[in-house]
């Protein structure tokens, strides 16, 4: 199993960061429909799937970091 974070999607290609911090480019037609930037993808058994739980956790951590850096609004 591999994990990726979708950094950007442009011209039918998703730029994804893998667990090692390296970038891989994946054709968006190989990804689940509705995938968007910031989603955590799991690649297993030849298929990509969005991990809703890991995506939510990542978003929570990012918001906490923003609050720490810029203060609460």
C-alpha cells in the first residue's frame, strides 16, 4: 500500500506527493471521480482510493497549524 497527497491537478494529470516527499505524476483518469487537491490517496491492489479519514485528519492538522501560526480568528 502506498499513500499520496494530491498537490494539484492540471491538464488531466495529478501531481502527488508520496510518503518519501517525492512527487509522482498520475493521470487523473486513473483516480477516483471527484478527487481534489489535498485529498489523501491510498494505492492498493492496483487501484487508487481517497482515504476520507486521513484526508480529514490532515485537514485538521493543517487548520491547527494555521491557528498556531496566525492566531485564531
